[in-house]
């Protein structure tokens, strides 16, 4: 038996000047052969065994249907449920006896071109009537000499159908029934012609009919599916069939004319993918330069650059020239960063358009006045809430720097777009607003939040596709403090060992264009990487390890060569954080005039990927890592960049000062401000200008404060001075000072070549040693009086206060604290 299909006018032969011919020429014949494609039939037959185009068959023995879920077709799944859901292996071997099949084939009589009645009765209606009259079996009937082949009735007149009619009706059997039902529902004969053009074909397994679609749409679909396959993207016949049926209803000339709102949610992604890939066909940088919207694929990037918001032609042309020059020089998220700068110039363009009579079109008429108007407009937008203070600063900086860059590129020369631009049309350094304070600091997460996040990490695996890769990526972000792009782009062989056997992570710093960077990591982190390497190796055994990535995406990556993207990881991480229960933190509040510790929900919006990098830096800074070492760990070029990551904000420092002030002591070890509810603003100001740091506390003696600590009348015998204050944050310094006093006393007592008066003068007094011991004891007793939650709060406040103090107490003894273990017990 042969497949009953209609031979029609070949597709792709008659094309106009709409670009379809070039698309047809770009479709490989070998690719079309995978579908048994023929221009005469216009039907795609998807190969069931292809890794990117096929859909697995039903596992039940003898069934030829495609599986939907649990490796069973819909019919077998229904029978499996009726049978009590036995093991799939046992059910798949059961004998069904009769297997339902779909599709239509020719009559079993040799040479007969009429479609058969059914799979049980594989004869056309005429031969079936003859069989019944003669009362013989099918085999006997086919062997009779007077049984002759009959001519076809002709093709079904539905445009999308590839079947033959089975009688005098203009339609095949299936469409005849459809039209009868349509008439019964109120369709008139005047609608019949439109119905013929737009109704869907009767499709069997693995079939997708492109008949009835404009020739350009057919070319776009074939080229788009070919491009998807080359990029490793899976295409199913179900989605493509739904899309082609909808396109046939819409009667549109091209995929680019499809409104996403007019297609179903399931097919919207496929349609967008085809439009994107077709839009990349024939792209060249030269061709994009003249457009107002650039497709990044022409320059080797994803995304688009839009110049449409720049109104003046001279500024838009200059922006294009600058963008063309900048594209190969940038790294990371290139298109996004360039578009951000273009948006800044769009604000300049909008200012010129609104505030000049010529709308800024006359380049020679511009002046310093227009720059002033622009900066004033930005101030207005900021105060009206349309842009943030940070955005205001960034816009002015961008325009200042890149307007100067355009001049350096020679765009002001004769014949160039900026020729005639006045010299005073430039932003000066004093035009740039002040930076918002602490723009980077304070993004680190508290240790108790990090512990809760680590406890919830196993739930990230089942959150979405690439679940295991998402979890490993987040673990590495927490452990290593690298940027999201650096983690996502890790190679499979990123784990190495130094000569001493210690593990190091090999990564690329894409932001600074520094490759092969080495970061020391712990054994636990190395274990995470090793387990992921084993999983990836098992999933992609045929791909060489030097080509594999550590975190491959499961979308469009059949060989494990494409990593997950930072955008994907960020989205899945955000969904995961939102799905988690509330994070509770200990917070000090005031109730009935007394400080009370309450468990307050933590703001989940503060938990994002880059916060882990800030937390990593803050964790090491709290442990006493020197700032120059920390700069190397963060892979920064400048020291001030690193310092911005752990700078103590005024809000956090004020809160910490309030906490430690509750445990402040005078020189006698007496608790002061025991009943303090909060520190007044004047007291905070006095701390800034009315006291000076001394080795193990603060001094409030005015003359000493004015001299910066170098005019002490009692020669730094602080524990005997009424102006001395200390608190719990100075406990390590007090202990170090006591040890120093005891050490000096022993050393002086052992000195041989010194006069008695000199020894007596230099010898630490017993009273001073006793006073320091008493202070240490009182501070520790105060800590012991606190419960576990209060003590944790005080310790956190101490770390904040001491961190802000390090720049003042250079060279003073410090206690190096080990990095806290954030992982749950028993978890690597």
C-alpha cells in the first residue's frame, strides 16, 4: 500500500520579489530529506528517532502512536489506568490483539487510487461493496481476476489537505464530516470558500502539513526549523502543527506579521524563535549600519540596539558610528551596556527636542546653554521620581565621557555627523552630580540568612529545568564570590590543584578581560565541582571534556557545549527565593520602653545573585583578611573598588553603635547607660567629633580629642582616666592590652642593665593590671547575662563596629576570626 497524498503545484518554485527565493536556497536538501519532504506533497513527516525532531513512540509493543507522558500514547495510557497501573515494563509486553492506527492509505487493490475505508477494512467504498456482495475473504477478493483498479475521484478541495476524495463530494471523508458539522452549527455556503482555505488538515502521527500557506511562510518555517536544529533546539511536530494551523487561519503573508497576542501561549515561543532565526538570515554589519534598530546577531551578540529614541539625525548618526566602534571593544553583556549608554543620549536628545525651537536639529546653534538645560531637566526628572539619583549621575557621566569619545573618533571633522558642533557643547566635571552615598555597600546578607539559604538549596533542584545546574551554580556563587557570568561560563576542567595539593578554581574574569584566573577554594567547594563533573560526564559521554562546560543548559545543547546563562539563572533563582518560606531574623525593637528581641521577616528582594559576591567579601573582611589580600580574592584592579564592597553604611553603623552602647563601661567597670533606649542624634554626632580612638576604647577629653589623641595629660593611662569609655567591641583589644602589660612586666623585671628608678617608671602598675582585668571580667559577665539570640545580635554589631574602626586603629592588635560555616551540619 502506498500513502495517499495529492500531487500539487510544487512549493518553492514560483516566488516573487519578497525574499522567499533566498530562504528557499538556504534550506539544505539533506535537511529536507529528514522529513521526506517533497514540494509536490507539501507535508513534513517528522523522523521519530531524531534527537531534536522526533517524538518517542509509545513503549507498548506493536503500538505506532507517539508517546505523550510516561512513554505511553493517550490510548495506551487510558488502558494502563484501567488495568490498575501495573509496572510499565509488564504493561508494555501485554498482547493487545488490535492496535488502533491513524492516517489513510490507498485501497488494497493494486493500482487503485481511492482511499480505503479503514485499517480494518483496507478497501475503498466501491471495492468494499463488491467484497460484501461476493461474500469472500479479503485475500480471496484481491486474487480475483475481475477485480480492477479504479481511478481517483480527485484531491480534497481543502487547501491544507493532502488526501483524496472517497466519492463525489468535493472533500475527503474527514473534511466532509467537518463541513457537515460546520453547517449544522450555522455556517452558510457563502463561508465555504473561506473555510476551505483556513480549515486545518487531518493530520496523523509525525505529519505537519504546510499546504495552504503562502510560499514565503513555508520558506520561513523550513529555514527556521533548520536553524533551530543546527543550534540544538528541539522542535516537536505538535507545536509546529498548531502554529501552521493558526497561520492558515490568520492568512498572513509572513511570520513577521504575526501578532503574539493572536497565537496560543504554547506556540508563541516557537513562532518567536522562528521569527528571530529568519530575521538573522543574510545579516551583515554593513547592512545593519543604516537601520535604526540593529540586530546583534550581525555583530556576534544577542539582542538589539535601538536608536529610535534619538530624534536628531546628526546625533543618531554619531551614536551609530560610536556604537559600531564600541561593539568589538566591550565584554560581558555587550548589547545591554551599549543600549544603556544610548538611552542616556536619548535623554539628551529629548531635552534638545523639548527645549529648543529648532528641536535640536541645527547642530551649529547649540551652546553651553543647552547643556545647562539638559542637566536641569535631569534634576527635574529625579525630583519628580521618573529617574533615580543613581540614574541621574550615570546619565551625566555617560554623556560626558562618550560625547568626548565621539570627538576623539573624528566625528567633528568635515563630512562627519558632528561637524560644526560647538566646543562649549560639552559636559564639564563639575556638571556631574555627587554620587549617592554607599551605592554598593550594605548588599551583603546576614550570616543567619545565609545559613537558611544553604539549608534550602536541595529544593532548588526540582524548581525548574536545569535544576541541578542551578543549585550547583548558586553553591559556587556563595562559596567563591565570583560574578554570575564567571560561574555560568566555567569549563568542565575548571578544578585544579596547586603544587601543595590545595584546590584552586580556574575561571575567566570577563569584565576585566583577564583569563585563566586562579582562586583558592575549600575541599567542600571542590567536592561540589567534582560531583557536577561526574554528572555532566555521564550525561554527555561522547563529548570531549575539553569542550564540555561545567553547567550545561538542557535547552538547545544536545552535546553539553552551551552553558546556562546568567539571565536564566537569575530568573530561576528569583522564582526559587519567592517560593521559600519567610526568612526570620533577630531584630531588636522597643516595647513598653524596653529593648526586646523579635523574629522579623527578612526582605527577600535583597536576596539576589550578586548579593552573594558582596557577602563573600564581607565574610572575609569580618574574618580580618587584609584589604590588599581581599582585593586579590575579589580580582579587582583597584583597592577602592574592593573597599566599596564592605564599607559600613551609616545606617548599619548607627544600629551597631546602639547595640554595643548598651554594654558600655567606664574605667571602674561600671555599666553606663544601662537604661538607655537609643542614642540621640546629638550623641551620634558627638561620637564623630567629640571623641578619639585610643588602643582599647575611646577618649572624650576635649584637648586630647582636638589633638587627635596626641595630647593625653595622663600619658595614655586610660583605665585611670574619667574620660575613658569602653564597650564590648573592644574586648579583644583589652585582652591583647592585658597580655602586653603582663609581658612588659616580666621583661622589665628580667632587665639587668637598668636603674631602679627607670624600672619603676616603666613597670606597669598592679593597679592598672587589676583595673584591666576587672574591665575584661565585667564585659564578659555582661555577655554571659544575654540569651543566645541577644548574644548573636551583639556579636554581629561588634563585627560591624570593628569593621568600621579598622581604618582608624592601624597597627593595633586584632583577633583573626575563622570564616563562619554556613552549610548545614553534614552537608559539604
